[in-house]
C-alpha cells in the first residue's frame, strides 16, 4: 500500500510542477476571469464616440418623429442632423469622414415611410438596427392612424399577452430559477466534459509514454501494475480536482463581484446541493472514464496509437455532452430520464436533472449506485487487463488485445 501512495504522490506533484500544467492553468484562469468580466472588457474597448448621421428628408415630415423616436428609445450614440443639400454633397461628407452615414427619407406608393442608408460600409449593424427600428415604429403609428385606430387602441394591440406559468408540483422551480439553474448547469456540464476528456487523455498518454520508453519494465519491478494504475488514476484525479477548484473559485468570485454577470449566469444564490452533486458526479465520471483510459493506455506500445485506441471512449463522453445539451431545454423528456441511469451518461445527465428538477432521492441513489458498481467492475477488470497490458509490446491491432492481456495476467 505504501507503494501506491508513492506512485500517487509522484504522479500528482510531477504533473502539478510541470510547466505545461502551470501554463495551461494560468491561461485558463485568465480566460475564466475574462469571461466573468466580459461586459467590463467590452465597455473598456468600446468606442463611446457619438456617430453623426445626416438626414435628407424628402417628405419634410419624418425627420422630427425619427429624432424623437430615437430619443425615446434611449439611444444616445447617434446624432441625427438635418441636411438640406444634395445627395452628392452628403456623399462627399461621408467619404471625407465628417459623417458616419446619411439617410434619405421618403414615402412609398402607400404613403408610408421608407429610407435608404448610405455609409462607407454597412458593417455597423447596431446603428442600422437602431434607425430601422425607430422608422418601423413611425410606420406603425402612421399605418394604424390610416385605418382609424387611436393611440390607445394601438397600445392595447401591441401589449404582450398575459401568460402566467404556474407549476403545480410541490417545491417546483419557478421560470426565473430554471433559467438561472440552466446557466449554472451548462457551465458545470461543460467543465465536467472538458476535465474528463483532458485528464483521461493524460492518463492514457502517460502510460503509453512509459511503455514506449521502456520505463514500464523498471516500474513493474518496484511496484505492482495494479498499484501503478490506481496510483496514476488517483494522482491525476487530485490534480484535476486542484485545477477544477482553483478555476471555479476564480470564476465564482469574479462573477459574484459583477452584478450584471451574476444575473446572467444565475450565481445570485447557488444551492449547496447543486455544488455537492457537481463534485460527486464530476469525480464519479472521472473515475469511470479514467479507469477505461488507463486500461486502453496499457494496451498501446506507441504514442501514435493512443488516439485510435481511445476514440470509442471519447465518443461516449461527447455523446453524453450532446444529450445533456438537448436536455437543457427539456429535462423532463423520457429519453433524458432513461439515459440518466446509464452509467456512461449518468455523470452529466443525472447532474442535469438534479440541477433543474426535483428528482426523487431514490433515483439519484440508484444512478450513483449503478455508477459505483460500474466503476468497481471496470476497476477490477481493468486491473487485470492493465497487469498484462503493460507487458505487451508491438503494434496494437484491435480490442482483441484485451484478451491477450488477460492471458498474460494468468501467467
């Protein structure tokens, strides 16, 4: 048992001190901090300069309503200016950089507003949309006036329908709580997906590297293959948990200090149960796939063969992630309920359900029980394959090599 702890500590501290881990963690932490403060970053780099847009009003009636409509909408970055000159003169001013653009207002054949927008480029979609929306409001007002509707009738017509959403289930989440839970669950699902693939690949690559350099022959003389396998799995698990906690703390504290992002991501009040389930399913999902990755890593002799061998397992993780993405919009779908009990999908799908719904304790317990049983089976089976697999050299042909590894274990 002492050798197991030596392998675990060696795996953990070697990876923890490696330049690749430190650089990756630093870059990821900066990205997390950047996303959490994205609104402040956008504001810092945004151009606050007012955009001057000239208006040639051929109707002599639309300029003032357009200006008033823009003011009503609260848009302050567009400065409308009436221009009495020709379109050729207006074009020169835009080309010289005096104006951002100019707009020609007129009436169509139904005597309703129409406009043409001229600028050096039409890439500034924000300005275009603001002007188009303001003119659309004016058109609606004129069109309704033509058919004899009063302003009160128009207001009543465009009032949103009253549509109350009432959940009859006891302690069911409100729509606001569901939206917040959806954002939080999405972030944690994405984290589980990335960490499982990244650190599962790390285990496979480490075993394959040791075998390809013949270091494995020295290692098995000092510690049994089973001790090596579980030492690496738990060592990398501690490493992933260290990085996960560090990044979560950075992201959580950054978002909590940003009221706008807090409301977007739903971090106003995170249920403790959701965080506990996130850690539980993260660890269970990691151990399930890490055992499989370690098993497959023991079968390859060259690093070049790693991706080919682990592709089926990687596709399982990808499938679980996409099923979870579908479940975010319909977590009560029968398909989601069924897959939440399948061990390969449960770490993401059951976590999705407990994060968004009131799931019975027995369902969660059953899912976790099936997961633990599957992990135990693969740990037992994987240890046997690993014991023989680390002694196999030569080109890996297929999963039939598992049978060869088991035969070597018996010798």
